[in-house]
């Protein structure tokens, strides 16, 4: 069964450094997403991406964050100048383009645990 | 403010003891309600999508139902392998494709 894959599974970074989280979405999916889950808290939406541009972003997704689809298979989240509060599990998800236009289920990877020291 | 609330926070069942998990929502213009299962250290695993009140979906021991204000995930004769956190998430008009998640229900099924 096709799945979303994320690398690395765990990333430890010094505060102030830049980090890039990588995702390979399911191959025929056209919508891509990043979510994060701080330990013990809800899963929170960060950004959605379609047709090579951001379609929606949350208040969390400020200038510190950026996303990119550098080729036909990868989808990345870059966090510049990381802060202690960026420590969380970051999930990538993807979904198909449904006949109705959207609202197809999002399929998630197993996440990257980001630890900022 | 749009809200998704799940109850109970945690549920302990004996193997074979059926029960229900609740997800209530206050979003305006529900477009879809999604149930996911999350195991420790893993990402959410998709279970069901419900689009309109009255809709029901079933998969093995799980059955999801939807009304205009809430959804239930019914677990019939659960087994220890059903132990996980069950997450509810909604999409709504004006929210484009983003999912708003509830905090989840941690289910433990004991033999």
C-alpha cells in the first residue's frame, strides 16, 4: 500500500540553526500538507500546498517557515533560526484531487521528531 | 471559534466490552469529518470519512456515525490490538483543505 515517507525520523538541532524536514508524498497525490504536534497537545495545521504554491497557512506558519517541492517527488519544510518552542513532531500528509475538488482523506507519514537544544 | 471536542479523554475496556467514543464539533459548514487512529510514535492512520448527517461507515470492529453536531466511533467487542489514540478531525467551508483535530481519546483494551 502506498505511503507517505518522512526523513529523518529524529532531528536534533541547536537553537538558531536552520533545519530541513523531508517528505515523499504518495505518488498520485496533488495536495500536500505539514502539521505539527507538540508533546501532549493536539495535531495543528501549518500549511497546505497545491500546484506549486501555498494554498493556505496558519498563524504558526510565519516568515521563519517555508515549503518547497524541489522535484517531482519531494516536499520539504524549512525552519530558519529554530527556537526552543519549535520542538515537536512534524507530520507531512498528502491527499488526492477528488471528483468534487477536494475533501479527500489526508494520509500521514510517521513524522520527524524535532528537538531543539 | 471553530472547535472539535472529543470525549472521553481516556477509556479503559476489557476485551469484548463494547463502547463508543464521541466527537462534537462547532465548525460552520462541515465539509467532512475524518477519524484517524494514532499509535505511539506514529502518524495518524486514516480510518473513515463522513460527509453528511445520517451517514455511517464500518470497518471490522469499528463503526462511525455522523449527526449535525457530533460523530460517534463505536467499537464492538474490542481486542487488545485496538488500543490506540483515536483522533477526530474536520474540514469546513472557508477552511480550504486544512484539518482541525480534536485532542483524541486514548483507548486501552485489556485481555
